[in-house]
C-alpha cells in the first residue's frame, strides 16, 4: 500500500498543503470563538466559501497564512 500522499487528493486534508482550494484540513472546531482552530477561517468564511470568488479566497488565504496559528500551519511546520 502506498502511504506517500504528496501527490494524492487526500494530501490537502492530511497535511494542509497549499494545493487545495480550501484551507480545510477536516479538523473543525470553534469551541472558544468564531474562528476554526483547524483552518483559521471565520464561521462566515467557512459557510460561504463555495460562494466566494477567487479574489475573496486569496484574501482569506493571505490572512490565515500571515496569522499562522491554525492547526493546518502547525502540521506543515512539522514536515
């Protein structure tokens, strides 16, 4: 069985790579505020992501990369 996920569609959820359209890593939690601790998006951004244009998505991606506090970035730094 091949366990190298670097070129598979599942890589985005397992490590939070930047090739995915969505920052989602499949770890959704907003226990303490309106920010998902998995991807770093607000609840509004998560629920409306499919309706966002490319420019809106890029603004969100930039913000969550700059903040770098979401689990998706913590997972990347371990690699």
